[in-house]
C-alpha cells in the first residue's frame, strides 16, 4: 500500500490551511520573504505548523512555497536554497511530532515560460535543486501547488519525481467566464489527464477560488483521472477594505461545503488563502461527523 493509499483508506484526509496570513499575524512584515523565516524566526514558523496539527490536520505542508532559487533570488536569498528548504521540513516535522505527515510545498517560480523569462531547462534545474533539498530534509511527499501554467507544473512534477517521493500536483482555477480554467486556459479535464500521464500520484486544485467554485472543478477533475484528488480552496473571495484584505467567509460556512467536496471526489481537503486553524478544525469536525 502506498503512502497516499494508507492515508485515504479510512476516508478523506484533513490537510492544513493558509501559511502566509498566519505568519503575517505573527509579525512577518509586508514584502519580507516568508520562507526566509525558516532561518531567522523558526519558532514562529513552528507555531503555525503546530497550530494546524492541533486543529486536526493529518497532513501539514512546509514553509517552502517560494523556496526555489528563482523565487528566492528576488529576496536576495538565492544562495540559501538548501538551508531554507531543509529547515522548512525540519520545522514541520518537529511540529508534527508523529501526529501528522509532512508533505513539502513547491510553488511557481514567478517567471513565465510564455514570455521567455525562463526556459524549461532552467526550471528543471531549479525545481530539481529544491526537490532534492526537501527530500534530503526528510519530507514524506512533495506538493506542487498554486500553478497557473501547466507547462511549468509538468516540469516541476518531473523534477520532484526524481526524488522517488509521492508527488501531488495542483493547479489554480480562477480564470474564464465560470472561473473554471487556469490562467493559461487549461480546463480541469485537461489538467487531470496531462498530470496523470506525466506521473503524478495525486492531482488537484488550490487557491484562486472559493470552496463553492471548487466543488464542480473537483467533479470535473474526478471525471478525468483515477488518482486521489487534493483540494484546498480559498475562504471565498477577498474584499479590500481600507487597504486591507478581508476574508468574510466563516469556518462554519467553509466546512458546510465539505460534504459536497467529498461527494465530488476529494480525498485530501484543506484550505488556502483566508483560512486558518479554525477552518481546519471545522473541516475535521465535519469529516468526523460524515464518517
């Protein structure tokens, strides 16, 4: 039995919620690299990871979303790839303390293939470097998340698969008339088919849209792949009030959509922007009641 099969054997698995807003609540200044805190404020990063474990997450991620060489270079940290990624895994493992699994986060580089800002060769090199550091740090799986370009996601997937770890590959669906396409126009069915064929161990969607919008997206992913589905929606859509981003959806409202996500085929359920340990607690309670 594979790790993902073991985790999902008794039903859908609760993952974690947003990290960025939780770090900001602990003092991360605007514009500072969140991943850099793995080295300069590890105790605050660990607080976030532990809060999710205590809320009921059976899988937590690592604070390594922007920790590829290309993304870190924008903060002057391009020479700290191995240290930041390995510290991120170490922090989440310490917080998990055997109560949750630690899957490592890999996000987009911020450079576009379409405009020639980077190449597939460069992407493969930087993603391989990051994935290798995460694996050496002790991650149990890798989650490629918040991808807008299917081509970049495929490159990241190939690089992550080199480690031998299970790999989850997720795209953002926030474009088109019905907000059911990626920024580059890919449909859920296209994403599911291509990432399955490319060797993903699970596929999914995160960020970009609220939980109601991801129920039909999940259903469409399910129609095009046999793999487990990983779904982490936002807490609705944000509002900008006096220069501050506000998320009005409550944990209870979010969790109220969880049964529909389960019916649509989701195997791993958590939250992205605007969610918190309170959202995870509500999701865990709802899934417990479902069982």
